[in-house]
C-alpha cells in the first residue's frame, strides 16, 4: 500500500515538474499574442475612457455631441474587440502555473462575491415558498420601495457595485486559470473597476457628471470592503439589505460554475 501511495506521489510530482518546465519565460509570455492583445485591449479601454470622459466638453466642442459619442463607442469597441480576438484567434495562451486547491478555493470565493453582487443589482426576485407569493417572479413590494439617498445595500461595500461585481468575477476566473491569455482577459475587469472607478470618483468630486459629497465619501469606499473593515459601515445592515432569493441563486450559480471548471 505504501508503495502505491509513493508511486502516486512520485507521479504527481513528475507531472508538476513537467508542467513547470513547459512554462515559458516571462518575456515570451508577455509577447504571446493572446496576452498582449487581451492585456493591451484592456489597457487601451481604460485609457480612452479616462481621457474622453475627463475631456468630454473639449471633444464635444470640436466633434459635436453625436461625434463625441460615436468616437467614444468606436474606441471602446476597438479595445474590446482586441480582447475577444486575442482569445478567439490565439486561445488561452501559454501556461503560467498549475492550479491547486488554494487557487480553486480563492477563485470560487471571488466568483461567489461577484455573482452575489451582480444578482443583487437585478430586480428582487420573489420567494416562491413565501406566504405572500402571488405567482409573479418579481418581488414588487421591494421594487416599488423608494430608493434611499443614504449609503445602503451594495454601496456599503463599494460606491461602484456595477464595476466591482464584474471585477470580482474577473478575479475569480483569473485565480482559477493556469493560462496567461485567459488571465489577462479576466484581469481587465478589476482593472477597469479600480482605475475607472477612481476616476469617476474624481470627476464627481469636481461636479463633473455627478456629485460625491464629503459626507457620502466618508461613509463609503471606492475599493470594496474598505469602509466595512474601517467600521465606517456595518455588516449587519448589509446582510439584511441583500435580496435573499437573488443571493441564494448566486451561491448556487457560483458552486455550479466552479464544479464545471473542475470537471473540465
């Protein structure tokens, strides 16, 4: 029995060593088309969004409102097409590492956070087992409730829940993939959330396209969970304000996604 176990361990170590030996040097990884097309596409997306939104009036004065929007849409389309083409034409790219249990646990946790955020941005779903269920899949009572002007719900986590829901999904995918091109494509989402979210805050502080008061900023954070960890927000109200059916579906969805990933 001990011989079988030792043989199995030796085989696993041999496979791990072979996969490490097959990994390319950093320069070749960065020079792979899947990596630079995906990574470069996201960097261009972040840059053009920041430049065009920061200088919106400048470009509108020269291009007109329609020309500005067309230019904005064209540049964003080009950048995202680069990401899609990189994956479609060149695949997931070179192998960076082996994915172990720690990476799978981390990736599943990050994916779960992202899905909970994404589904809580959607209209509240009704509990089909609840006493007030009328047959409508939407919880109309919650939907019709007046939106609070205070920091509530997902805004207790971050001022940019739309950005960071996708950001956490990207982080989860990046944690679970061994391939450089796939990781570059996935990491674009948290890159957008971090940089464009910070830029949006900067614009709103200056009254450009919105507002961010000192009171609201003091009670919230751009980077997720910072306000909660600094006790500027409380966990109990957050958990109470999450949509229960939506959150349950997110947990089921994240478990199914991780199971499919492991099975593949």
